[in-house]
C-alpha cells in the first residue's frame, strides 16, 4: 500500500487496475467502511478460534455459528455500505467473543495463544487497527493470496448457509469448515501447502452448503419446473425484489396479498419464478430488468418500491430519484435507505413498504416477451433420457457451463458473443446472473431441448454438478472430466469464488474463468492451480471456441 492509500481490497473482479482498491472501492465502498469490515472480520476470526476449541469439547455456541455467517455475509461485495450497521456488528462481535472466552475458561478449555483472542477494540479503532486487521497484514504475497482465497470462499459459503438457515436448515459440518478455515488463516506459521489443502477443504464445504440450500429451497417451495417468465409489466403499482433470499420473498407475498400491488423479481431473484409455491400468488408478476449492475438506470423506470434481500445493491448516484424507495433487510445496508429488521418472532413486517407501494405509479415497461427458466437438476434429470439420446445421436456435441456473475466491464460482452457464436449442437448450462449476457438471445432448441438451460441462482451451480453426475452415470463414464462438458465461468464476487472452489474440490479440470483472473492469484498460486487443475483464463471468442469446442 502506498502512502496515499487509505484501504486495500481486492476481493472482487472489478478491483482497481486489476490489483486492488486503495482509495475507494470500485463498488462504491468508502475507506472507513472497508476498515470497519476488516476489523469485523478480525474479531470474527477470534470468535471462530474460540468456538472451534469449544466444538472439540462438544460445547460449541450456536449463536456464535450464526454470527460468523452473518459477519462474513455482510462483508461480501455489494452487501453493506452502512457504517452504523457495521459498528453494531463489531460491538456484538467483541461481546460474543468475551462470552465464549468466559465459557471456555469455565469449562477448563485451554485456548491457543493467538492475538485474535486477546484483541479488544471499539468501532472507532478501525483505522489504527488496520495494520494488523487488514488484507496487507500478511506480508508474503503468496500466503496472503491463499489466505484471502480461503476467506472469500468462506464469505460465499456463509451467504448460502444464511439463506438455508432462514428456512430452518443448518449444518454443523458447514459451521465446522468455516470456523476451521478462519482459525487456520489466522496462524502465522501456516505454509503454502497447508493453505492449498485448506482452500480445497473450503471448496468441499461449499458443496455441502449448496446442497443444504438446495434441500432447503426445494423442501420448502418444491422443485423448480420449466416456466415461461413474463418480461413485461402490469397496470398496478409494484414492489421489485432483488437478491437471493426466498424466505423474504415468501413473507412479502403473503403480507401483500389482496393489497393491490404486484411483486416482481429482479436479477438473481428471477429463479423464484420457477418454484411451484410462488406460482399460487396471483399478484406475483414477472421479472423486471437485467443483471444487478444495471439497477441504477432500470430502477428509475420501475416507479415503485424496492426490497434488497441480500447483496448486489449499488450505491445510488447523487441525482438518483429512487433512493428513499429502497428497503433493505438481513445483512444488507445502504445509507439513505430503510431497513426492515427481523422481529422477536423471527418474522419481518413489510407493512410500510407495501403501503408506500400502493401510492406509486405502475412500472414503465422496458422490454416485453418471455424467457424460459426452471432447469434445475430435478427438471433436467426428468429430461435425461431425451438428452442422452441426443448425445448418442450426435445432436448434442457439447454442454458449456457458463455460470457465475455478471459485471459492468465492457469486456463481459465476450460472454454474449461466445454464446451467440456457439455451434448449433452445443447447449449452455447456466446459473447466476451471468445468464443475463445471453438468456434473451434467440438461440433456439435442439429437438425441443432449449439451448440455454437455466438452473437458477449462483448457489444453484450445485444443480449443474447433480446434472453432470447423473449424465456421467447414465453414460457409464468414470469421471466428470470424461463428460462432453466444458467450463467457461464468469466471476465477480465471493459467491462465485466458492462455486469455483467447489468445482475444484470435486476434481473438475480445465475450467476457464474470466473476464480476468483474480488479483489474489499470484503467479505462484496460478502455477499450482494450472498444474493441478489446468485452470486458465479466457482469450478471444474465436480462439476459445477452437480450444473448448472443436
């Protein structure tokens, strides 16, 4: 960090100059917010170390496990820009750590001699604590990159674990992985080989977290089914729901029924359109808009209210007209907006946003037509006999996994062009908001099988693994790498990182990721990843088509 730097963050794909944000995050995160997040994560590592020690004696704290996932989740890219909310998390972190330390002492549990356990601070101490709480506290670039890779994977895993917990599903195995990873990256004597093993262990935890969330979502709302999703608008006022949390959507739909407003999905909430449970609500309208980064413009024409249930919120421009109509919930926070807390009964009261929506104008249409969604694993496996027949007859040559995130960079047009130029005998398997680069292209179908099979949200990348496994077994192949599947994955933030680590933990090779490689991949880290997994980046559309398809 140079003398002018006030922060350092390189957790997302759009980080400044491909190296790291030092004055302000490209996402809009201010230096004082970044410092608070670093302090919160340091305190959370202390909680993880102590709870791991308690867990070894079967006396772990469930409150601590829940706090850890929330603290990790709220520091994910584009989740929380609200300093007072972060200050509250920091205060709670130190209070909880002290309670856990007291519990350990009472039970005669000897805690390791680590500064994260002894450290105490107030939120105002973030700046003077930065030299040892921040990313650059680890001076060795390779160790730093591996530690951050593990932490970023944990952030993505925590997001999925929180969504599952909101539906009453949780896993001690996932909590164990998170606590162990945060404790291990805190060691000053850990070497690169141990960190590589730790990173793959985080990937394995990611598989478990995504499987858990899949079970939670399908067990609560049914298996997604093939659905035509309306892109137009209705004539009543609306509430546009963004993010990933299906429980929040459920509660809003229930509370707004019969109130004269329609509920629309935005960005990563689009897959909710395919769950049977939500279809029973007549006021559940279609999908409005595109990927998260276009909200600055598209929200101006929606005219109604907005609810953010997880990350992917963008700081509004000075002349933005909709800021006061934005409501956040869960770990999301943004200055100038309104926050809906969880009540003591575990429910949320959406009365205010519903009543305000009733006074709004209907949305202005920005597009029309329909798109097809709902190709999660259960639906695709039902189609498996037909798909296998098409493969055996040579009608389907390759499946191309184009999952992951979208982003603002013009270079991401690559993914649109790649999809458009794919040979007609290739099928795209997608999940996450990367789909918005090509899900409205007229790519057609292969004997009734659409050439874009949308499994859902980024966490539904798990569906793609289930599909791949079923195809492997049906075709009598020994390895997932023997399938006619190639991987061209776009990344942006930490949920995409855990998807990547999950794929690597399953032994999947030859993954291409872009539009750029992570800044925390040092040359030595990349060399090892290439040697073990043949991981690489993208080049030109034409060259990559030759490499991946021909």
